[in-house]
């Protein structure tokens, strides 16, 4: 469905005023509003003007990706933390140099300044991989040792974690996919600075407690600071958190899955670098835009300014540019994470090696699913098996066909204008949609079109030919197409739901004319993160959330706390109706919108097979309503948001509360 263009570009009425955003008191007022303790917000500072560039405005020259060595350096394997006992794990968040595989013209290593986690005397970026066990709690203290300013341009005109010290750097770590108490969830307003000198209004404790009350799963942790999530994740503040259980142990013991020696956690992201080998994130006037996106900061925008999308031309895997991974001719298990800002990955492997997907965000699927290509939106995970038994001595590249623009689904190649956008590419006959009835240009096959290389060692006497196991589904494993991978998933039914909520996504123009992405409801229309919570959920309720997307792009929607089940998708027709609403916590107003649904069209589209396991992030396709069902079994203040990080930061995130009763109030 074409996106309505109904919001005219407007200048701020007084561009001479300083950049304003919600200070601590304003954020606290937001919390009180959500708790029903205040009736209205008082006025905060007006919109901002240009902010002088930090350390002057020296020109930046970007590194040419074609000059970077590919598939030379081995894929890094993050150090693992296997913690037992009640004492908390202490990880210091610091800044420091690491080697990401870059060299200068003389062949000398170019060290890159990143943010990472100090453990065992070294800085790790991405961070260490936690190895946890179901129902065995652990405690972690994420110590902030960062000194400012931030590595990347911070736009102070958006809703931001506000510190009195302008050089202080706030952080807060969210365990993405974790079934966490709300005080340990990493709420964007629970941020804190170095030494806890300043804290956000929802900061509750220094030590986070993870009870790991969930099945085996590939989950991850990352920074979640209000208005800075995209920047701090880009700096390196993320890592794997792998939960194991007795069922997974059994699958490995019975040779249905490979053991740990043939299991690899793989985090994929795209980046930009300067000629000096430093990470580069666009946002300053006069400095380079992304050579992929070609979107620069305009003269009437704040400087630095938020940009609503990010695409890089260098693929980085586990912190190394275009690595290789040496494997034997056996079956390997890859635990994949899309850690990019905006880029959806569409992965294929040379030789038409299929992906045998065995798990998604929240754990194992009921049974394995064979895929010719794998679609992963930002924050989604996929647990897959790859069979290299027939490729002894070969070098095979994992390629990305995900576009250099936001993902919009697949459409029929012969008639993209009139075909329905789908997440999957059935039979390989569909093409990527541009959201306007055409097709998306191909990804550069020499840069963002390549991810990593598998270097398969020559066959030895220990290798087993897949033909020796004629009934096996993959390689030398005993896995078959109908092998159960888990006890039957307890599927929630619509009859169990106490209510359905009608939610929506919005793409609007802010008062500067920048793209502004918001969430909201059909009843209330577009809402900012700081507006009072509209999703007040009764403790232990089962609810259906219907997410209507009238924009031209897909949005990977993440709901904290819960593992939901995808029910279906359905096309709709609707129109945007303008509404006036306050702009952030200012005395300015701008033209928001309400979405009026005119009709649901076509048949319900069931979730694809790999979406039928427990999920925490779902692709909400343009022009469709995506329906999920979840059990909200913990009280507290949580958030739901788009996981395109540049969308989440401005301002595509909303709070929700789980209360013991409708009349109870959260602290």
C-alpha cells in the first residue's frame, strides 16, 4: 500500500533557540504520566539550532571497501563466560583499540577505536558470549567506565538520555529475548553514567538478575540507551547470550545436532570506515553521507542530526571484516544474528547449500525446515545447520542479497505492481520489492553482497559421506525431516486472548522536514515514546497485538519480556488522517496522523514455517496487518519498538505496562 504523503516540510518557528530535549525532570514527568500521577506535561525547551561540530570540522575521507582484503583472516570466536555461583559477573564497558582486519597501504595494521566489554584482562567487541542454563540464575553488573564525548554524532534535538554533564556517556544493557524482571530488563530510561554519578528515572539497581526461566535459545545483549541505541551498538556494545537445557543436550548426545566443536555463533553487521581505519557514522553537516544511502544532513537540520536509516559498504562478522571460517567436511551448526542497524539480510551460500533451520529467536522449532535462502531482519536470530560433507577442499561464500535500502518483501517478478508482498521467496521466483510497484536494485556483489567464506578442509578418514546415511536429512547426523526438536510448543489460541489491540506504524515529517518514525494505536494515532502508555496489560493475560503498517518499508517489531507466536498477516486498505500533536516535550506542534482502516483484503497469510517457533521479533510488512499472540506473565514497565535502530531512536518505541490489576500503579 503506498504510504500517504500528508505532512508538509516545515521549519522550526524559532531556529535561533538552543537544541532542546527532555531533561531528567521531563523524563520523570513521563514516568509519572504513565503511572497516572500527572495530568499533563509542562513545557520543556524549544527546538534546537545547529550544534558546533566536536573538535572542529576536519574533512573525513571514507575507506574504499574494494581495497580491503577479503577472506584472509579467521572468524573471531568470542571468549565465553560459563558462570556458576551467586557472585555477579562484572563486565566493564570501556573504550579501546581492536583490530578489525584493516591495514594501511604499507600493510601495517590499522587499529580501530571501539567500545567493548573488559573481561579476563582484555577488551572484547563484540562482547563475551555468555553460556547460561535454563533455570540457573546469574547476576551481571555492567560497569560503565566510558568517558565522553561519544564516538559518534549525538543529535540532542531528539528524545535523549539527558545528562547534566554534556560529556558523560550513559549506557544500559538489555538482554534481548530474555525473560527478565523489569528492573533488570535494560529499559531505555534506566541508563546510568560512569560510576553511577547520574542515572535515568527508571534506574533501579546496579546488578542485573537473569533467572533464565526459558528454553534453550540464541539470545543476545546490547545497549538500549534512550536516543543512543544505534550509536552505542555501532560502537560495539553487544554480544551473544546462549541458553542451554537438557533437551538440547539430548539432541547433541543422540547425534541429531552437532556438538559444540562444530557450533559457531555468527553476528553480522554492516559498517563504514575512514581511511584511518576508524568507524564512521554519518550525522554531521558537510561530512560524508553513506555512499550506499547518499543521504546527508541538510542545511536547515540540527547539526549533528539524526538520520532515519544506516547502510554500510563493509560487512563485519564477529568484529572482523569479511572473515573466513575453516570447517571440516561435516555438518555445522550456525547460530546467526543480524546485528545491523537497518539492513535486512537475505543469505545464500555458494553451491546452493540449503539452510536447515532448527531454531528461531526463542528456541527450537518443532521440526527442521529446509530453506534455499534465509531472511533475517535486524535483531532476528536463526539457528541453522549447514552440510559441508560434499564440499571437501572447496571455498564457499555466504552471500547477502538483502538490499541497500529497507526491506519491503518479495513480489512476483513478472508483475511486481500487482503482486502481494511476502517475507519469503517461494521457489526462488520472486524479486525484492521497492514498495512502489517496482523492484529493488541489486546489492553490490563485491561489497555488501558478500559476508564470509567457508574454507572446507580436504576429506580425511574421519569424514562421513552423506550417502552413507541414506535416511539422514543432513550429512552424518541422524536427524530426519520428521524428527521432533523439542517437546510440542504450547501454542496459544485466540480463544485464550482477553483482548486484541490495534496498533500502527507511522512515517511522518518532523518540524525540520526529516523523516520521523512513530508507533501508536488506531484509536489515538501516532504517539511519541514519551507519551503516556496506552498498552496496560493485566498480569498473566494473553493478548493479540495487531500491527498495521501503512508505510512503504517493513519494520521488525520487538516486544520485550515475551516470546510470542505469529498468527498471520493480511493486506489492508487504509488512509492517513492528519492530526495535530505536540512535538516531543516541547511547546511546538506538528502534523501527526491517525490511520483509518477501510477494509481488510485478501486471505489471511499464515506464518512461514521458520516463523512458527517462539519469536520476539517479527517482520511487519508494508500494507499488511501482522498479528501475534503472547502471554504477559511478569509485572513491570517494558517497551516495544521497531528494531531498525535508527527508527527506534527517533522515535519508534512505546512503553507498555503489565499490572496485577487495571487499578494498580507501577512505581
